[in-house]
């Protein structure tokens, strides 16, 4: 399995999702505030997919 750097847009999308997860830990937003860890996990999965899938 060969790993590569993700595209810049994929990286910034993962960063934005991670920032949303951090904000959810600090601010009470009713539909999502109970799940900030899942939001951060999604950010990690997006970033990991960007390193594993060619063209992402």
C-alpha cells in the first residue's frame, strides 16, 4: 500500500470538520453537541481517505 499526501482541498476540509468538533466541545449546539468525538473521528477518516485513495 502506497501512501501519498492528500490534495490541499481534502486537507482543509478535514481541518474545518475538526475545528467544528472542537467548537462543539466548547459551545452548546443542541443537535450536535452530544457528539463532538464523532465529528472529530469523521475529520480523521476524511484525512486518512485522502492519503489512501488516489485522486482524493
